[in-house]
């Protein structure tokens, strides 16, 4: 059995262990926050941003209600301020979403959560990164012990 950390084999994302450690060390604070954010946080933020984009269009009332109920549930988990801070997705972000959705639902969510893809979403919509910062601060400084 091979141990990539010891034998110099591929460890993660096509990098050896030493290369991967060097890559992590090269990240700035925002990139480190993205790297350590749970995958579920990443794809949820993308979905919320995309949903806010959809809500800007004329859609049937029953769909609008379902989408607003979803945002309300997420507000309970994330906090109203965080959900309110997320801007609707731009056209370029929507194109990435459409391409990822061609992979199927689960694979699309996995794609949204990948470091490089989520970083691209953050570059297009900085409110996603700000929401992560706010969530991280909420988790760290919570007085209730709930995250």
C-alpha cells in the first residue's frame, strides 16, 4: 500500500504531498476561508445567489412562494443578515450554473463546492465570500454555542 505523504506519489488534486502543502501555504486569508468552508456551505451560497437571480424574473406565484420559503428556512440556519447580504447571481455565474447542471443534480452541487469553481463564483459575486466571512464570525463568536 502506498502512502503519498511519504513516497512522493500523488496526494491531492494531482499534487504531491509537498506540493499540496506548499499550495495551502500560498493561499491568502480569503482563499484559506474558502478552502476550509464545508462543501455544503459553498454550494448553498451558490444556490441562494442563483435563487435570488430567479426571483428577479416573472415566475408563477407558487414557485415564488416555494423559493421564498426556502430562503426563510436558510435564514434560520444562516441568519437573516447573511441571507440578505447575498447578491443575485450575475449572467456569467448563471452560465457556470447552467453548464454544471448538465452533469446532473448531485454532480452540479459537487462542482459548485470545488475550491476553484467556488472561488470563481466569489470573484463574480463578492457577496458570497462576505457571507462566508459573516458565517465564520457567527460560528466563532456565537454566545449560544449553536452554529
